[in-house]
């Protein structure tokens, strides 16, 4: 009687397989009990799989998927910093969070006044952190990915980083998102670069979650996964045949102390630069 199965779990960052610009695939072994679990239990496992923190790099996977699902190179990467006069004290995270909340409310008011659709967004705040020896590291600042809606310009987003009296809180910089191989993974890693500083993620309502279709426990065998993650780990033609329409970004594989292999395959749509592809006509993104 078969006691071990080998699961393929896809994380599709877009509307569906045929149009998504980015996809991650997990290949790993499961027990007979996991194989026979309900569809709801398998979906819960698939979601937690991308969020688990068995190392720092994997801890950011869900964020990478969420960004690729919801944003394109037409959207913005925004950074807000503080000048010395407005810099909150170390540990004053409440003020730092309130400054972001006030900023995004100001953006919403500007949009409503100018009949512009409110943008979706994701952000991370990095705080000035006091260490056990009393020293401080980092400086409060905010990184955000903000949707470009018609009429919402970079100049507007930079200018609205102000206090209640209208004075600039510091420097704000807004640039177009730059996608590398259909992903913004490098940007997400940069936003989480300082491991010693406390951070806080927030996001707007309405973001679309990555699709986690029902896993396939019969497509792969142990031998096939081992060959794929060793002999064919950099073989683009091999992976393009496995997942038509996508091309290989990279393959990561880990073997646990008990000898269990877990392989992560990063794929992107070779013919689209936008990660959350909705369709392009005459150069315009259709969301």
C-alpha cells in the first residue's frame, strides 16, 4: 500500500494559468493522510506553505506572490523618509504608523476631489530599533508599492508626504516599478533588507490573493523530483516543457535532516513584462 505521495502545488499570480505572468511551484512529499485530506485542508496548507518561516528568504514568498498578482510595471515604488525635525523618537512606532495612515488618507481625499480612482497598495514600515545594549539601528521610514490609477502621478504622491500643518515630513521618492524576469522579488527583499530593525507590513483592502489550485499528488514521483532538482535544475527547456507558456526563473531545493526534499520552482511569462498580466492592447494594461 502506497504511504508516500509527491505533491505539486502551484501558486498562480494572476487571473489563471494561461494569463498569469508569474508562478511558483512547490514539489514535496506528503503522507497518505495529507493526500486524503479534504480540499479545504489542502488549500489551507497551500496558503501557509508560501508564508512559513523556515528561513528568512521563504518568509517573504507570500508577499512576492501578492505583489506579482496585483501590480505591474505601470505602478509605483514609493519611499517616505523623515527629516530631523519630524523624526519620531526610537520606539515611537505609534506616531510612525499614524504618519502613514494620514498620508494614505490624504491620497484618498486627493483622489476623491479630482475624480481619480483610489489606488491599491502594499507597504512596509521599518522602525528605528533599540537593541539590548541601548544602541539604536536604522531610521524610521516607509516603503510602499502603490497602484497607478489614471490621474495619480508620481509628483502628487511625493508632494502629499506632509504633516498636519502642510510641511513636508522629509523626502519622498516615487518611481516606476521595475520588474526583473516578471517578478518584483528584488524589491521585496530590499524592503526587508535590515534584519535587526523591526518592521510592520500593511496593505489596502481589495488586493487579489494568489490562486492556489487543488494540488496534484500523482504527476511527480520521487525519482522525477530528484532528477528535476539536480540534473535539470538549470535546464530551461525541461521546465518549459513541464509548464508550457512559462520560462524558468530559478529552482531552489532543500533536503531536511530526515532526508525529505522540498523543491521550489520560480517561473515567469517570457512574453509579458507585467507580472499580474490582465491582457495588453496597444500598450495599455487592462485590469
